[in-house]
C-alpha cells in the first residue's frame, strides 16, 4: 500500500503598520504548536485551520508544526521575530521528512531590520525542506508581494475576498494544487507584476472596484494552462520598498503565459486606478447621512483608527461626532475603544455607578482629544467572545481583556483593554446590547465587519489616523519608485 502524502502545516501572521509607534514584542503574539494549535483553531475559519482541514479531507497525513499571530501593530522587535522564526523552523524540522509544506503567512510583515519577513521565512523554509519539496503559501490579500516571496514558493495564493471569508476555499485550492504537483500533473511556473499603486483598504463586495478586478482574475484562471491568477491589494500603511499592489499568476509550465496573464490584469487595474480612490466623508457628515437614512439600524464605521490595520484603537473622532449629534438615549452604541485605564476606573466604580472619565485620545497625536464626560457603568465583562458563523474568522475566539460598557450622553460605549477591531455583533451582545434594536452602531473597522453586519446600510467615515484611507497623508521615505496617488510621476508601462 502506498503511504499517504505527508504535509507540514504552519503559520506566522502579522500585518505591520510601520507608522505605529514602538515595537511589537513577543508577548503580543498568540503562539501554539502541534496538537495544541490544532485544538485551538478547530472548526474555525482561520487560514491555518483551513489548510489543516483541507489536507486531512484529501487523505494527507498532516504534521501540524507551529502557528503565531498578533493583532496588526508596529514593526516586530528583532529578538521577537528571530524567536518566532526559530519556533516555526524548529516545528518544520521536527516534522521532516515531508512531501510538501503548507504555510499561512500575511504578506505585510515587517520586523526591526527585516523589511520582508515572509521572504526571509520562506528562504529559510526552502533551505530546510530542500529544493524538491513543494511549498504552497496562503496569504492575506493585503500583502506587499516581493520577488523573494514568489521565488521561494511553488504556489503563491492570496485570498480573494475582503472581508476575508474565503480562507477555507483558498486553502482547499492550495492543497489541491500542491497534491497535483506531487502527482506530477502540473509543473507550476509563477509570474509577478508589481504596480506603482498604493491603494486604500477597499471591500471586494459587489459594487466596489476590486470586485471587477476579481472577475477578470476568474476569467484568466479559466483559460487553458492557467492554474491560478490573483492580485494583492498591497498594504499602504507599511513604508517599505515593496509597498503596493501586485499581480501573481501561476501556469502549468508556461512562463510566457504566466507573464502575459499577469501583465493583462496589472494593466487593467492600472488603467482603472481612479475607480479605487475611496470617497472621504468626515465623521459629522457621516453621522448626519446615517440619521437621514430610512428607519432601521445603520452601521457607521471608522476606518482611520482601525486596530485591524495597526492603529491604536483609542481615537475619539467618530464617538465625538455621535455625542455632538445628540441621538435619543438608548438608540446608539459604539465599539470598541481601547482604553485600559478607563476600564480599570469602571471596575473600581462598579456596575450601576457613575464616574468622571477622560476617555481615549492617549495613544498618539492623530487620535483626537480625550472625551471628558460623566459616564455610568452599565456592564463589566472579561472581554472574551467568539466570532459567529457568517462573519470573518467565524469560530475564532478573541480576548480583548477586561471590558466595560459605559453610558455617555445616552450612548453605550464599549471600552476594552487591548486593541481589536469589530468583526460582528458578538462583543456588543457580550455586554448586553442587541445591535438590531439600535438606530446607529458606530464601530472601528475598515471592511472586515461587513460580513458580520451583512444586509445593514453602512456609512464609512474618514478622519485622521494611522489606518487612514487617505494614503497620501502618510509620509514616505522608502518607496522604490513614485506611486499613485502620491505622485503624478507614477508610471506603469510593460516591457
């Protein structure tokens, strides 16, 4: 009997906002190995869980190695990165020999002294596994794709959707392509075409420009000889030479076809770049627009202070606009504002008590002034919840630390101890709030919340912040070439 194919699975995920202050230490990363990692992620829509499940479904013997992830934040401290890399490689080394390697990486990871941690990791993985062992990598589409990343892997597969609700599907495709490579059915050849585009974080839902680019990807992928065609939106909040959008195409042994296909998609995106420029609506304008909509729940999202993009999460711009609008008491809620000091004050006061707060605006000059107000403590929790089915990362458990629901000027505000964006209504429900009964729901997130609040009208507001959609406001020192929309000198022409 032929033994089953043996595949190693692991991951290291960090979206690095190089404009965030300080460094990200090792203790900010959730880490697990082997059976503990598999149990932690079982049944969830996490990309590592997707790779494990897809490999097992196809009858492979799976060696679960090591996984680490941290909420997006500043550059990883040098010592922390070296330890994470060591643990990932030690896990792979212990799993050898293997027939193939499946990895979940982000694509926009930066460490102190290392601009491209994915390329660095993949070079080390390739050296350890050997040149004949195929490697497939599942990425976040907000990666800044480098030549080094492509060169070290047989398959480079970014997710296609934002919110990233297709990790499971892409994991299945990654495993199937790897198995076809092992059976000798395909000989993958990958082409990359980078674009001088710094794009805002824009949804792939129908009606948004990225959805039309995805449709062309799908058309190209159906052509004879093409194994996969996709594009990285890039992560403009990292000031590194490779920042920007990129197209990647993999074919069965045909390098010219791979490059032609990548170039076709890249040129299509470049010619429609103005379609990717997001509308910018100030918080006060956004609140007024939301209140002018027909009766029913309206979501207001604050993208510029999105912890999912590495921002501190304690900005006060949208919350202040909501307070100034003076909605009827009990009709508005807001979450989640990162302020551990205020949470501790609320715990000391106790449920039902009132206190004077100086909320938010502590973690940087772009965060707005603190909100000074009387607050009533409505609920206290441990901040632990699990994303519900249908939302992004469904089944993944979150811990935002001790948390409080404070009533300020008739608005219920969720205050947490660690930065995290809102994916779905679960954190509100944890604190006794049914968002379906509220007129306005303010939250911090750029797009991932859309899956969890699907069907509700959404108004996006823009303010100062480290994850601002107005990418031209961020200073640049390290770009390899002029890029749109920063410079009129940005140019894209094919060889």
